[in-house]
């Protein structure tokens, strides 16, 4: 069952951050659209099939408040995640009134974002199942069982851990048998598991072979038969990925680090970088952290903050110019990241350093 999400924010940099942080493939969520303001978002919602909206509040034209009001009046089933850099009670109150699922403050915490994404995915699934009727969708308990195992299956696949992947598939099989599955339900279970496999292969730059089609699942009669075929697909794809990586030169983390050191103020897309080495972005970030102590995103933030601190203390530039030179298009977001890193706002650091120099002269 496809769940489609939309990101609404007038700053492209903020949209890229949300896209990078979200575990979209693991949770079976498709990023179907982006919008720069509420008006553009409303047009996309009216012409598409959107189940989750992730929106900023302070936007030109139709802002987040008016967008939430529209969703509340016309599309009450759409799940809403508000992400804003403005810790303002008016916005919070409006989000509550329009039954937003969560109100997150910038800079976005990846763990908090993914927690609410999973919750919204499950709520959206529940709504679609109720609308579709028992004969067209999965029973809620079966769907929840599959969703529960998705993160483990994705993690083992991205880690190239065939034994753990097979163990998780076996545990899922036992769970499905325990819940009771009719033959008519088997193709839908297979579709959900193949959807995850397609996402995993896509994130690792693999191409799915024609044999991996839902039609092959239609004639199956038992959970054992289904899981045997699905397990074969997963393990075969994993072996293909292992071979890709063997044929590729050893992942050169020093080379990647040098590239980031030279280009950290640019819009580096972690997913694109990972694909060039036939690895997932999760795997690349994990091994980078093992080698250098920080994942790639945190490492880039550290470089940007160190450069920002240097520019503030040694150059007569405006704070806005410093933010732009360090790769931050939104000044408010730059302020929040800087204060989180150093415990001081940019202006406070510049003023404090000046006072220290004056007192020693």
C-alpha cells in the first residue's frame, strides 16, 4: 500500500534536510511532491493522492496557518507534521486546532522526525484500510506486523547481513502464521514486502529483475510458500549487492572526507554520494562515523559551524553573509544550529570576543 508524502517549505535547503533525514524507504513512504508555499501545495493535493503533509508555517502567500485550515476543512484524513523555526504559541495553537500530528522545531531532530513519520504512516494506513473495506486491503493486525519488521529488514539488508535478514524473515513468517492468513490475503502481503525490496534496491543503485513481479505470488496458497519465495528474492538481491561492492573499489572514506572538506558549503546530497559507491546512505553514514567519530551530516554541520565561527570573529561580514557563505539559505535556521553548537547566538559570540579583546588591549 503506497503512502505519499509532500514537503511544503519556501526554502529549498530546508526541504533537502527533511528529505535527507527521513527514513522514507524503510517506512514505505513515497515523497510524491514538494511545494514552496500553501497555494502550490493545495494545487498538488487537489490533483494528486497525498496522505502526509510536512509543512513549514512562515511562508509567503498562503502560509502554514491557512494551509492547515484548508486541510482541516477539506482533507481531514491527511496527516499533518508541522516543522517551524518559530517557537511561537500562536503557531502551536493553530497546529493543535487543526489536529496536526506533531509540531517540530528547527533544527529538525532526525529521531523525532522519523518517529512521527512512522506514526503518520500507520495512521494513514489505518484510514485507507477503513475506506477500502476488508476485501481490498490487509487486516490491520497483518499490516502492523509487516510494518513492525520493516526497519529490521531494511537495516540487515543495508548492512549486508544475510543471516540476520533471513532470521527476521523467518520471524515475520511465524508471526503471520500465528495471526492467521487466508490465501486471498497472500498477494497483498507479498506486494508490501516487494515494495520494501524495491525501495532497498533503489537506494543501493540496484535494478529489480523482471522476475520480481506480484504476478508470481498470485498462485501461492500458504504463508510458507509465500515467505519461501519472498526470502529467495531478498537473499538473491542481497547477494547481487554484495557482488556489486566486491567489484567496486574498496570504499575510500578518506577520499569521501576530502570531498566533503572541500565542498561542505555546497548542497551535497548524501544519497547521490552513496549511490556512486553502490551503498545506501545509511551504510555510508554508519561507516563514516565508525572511521571519524561523526556521521556525515553531523560532520558537515561541524565544518560549517567552525567556518562560521572563524568568519564571525575575523571578518567584518554581516551575520546573513556569514550564513550564506557557510551554506545556510535561511538565517533563522543558521541561528538555531549555531546556538546549539556553541551555546551562544552568532551576535553574542562576536560581541563577547570583541569585549575580551578590548579588555586585554
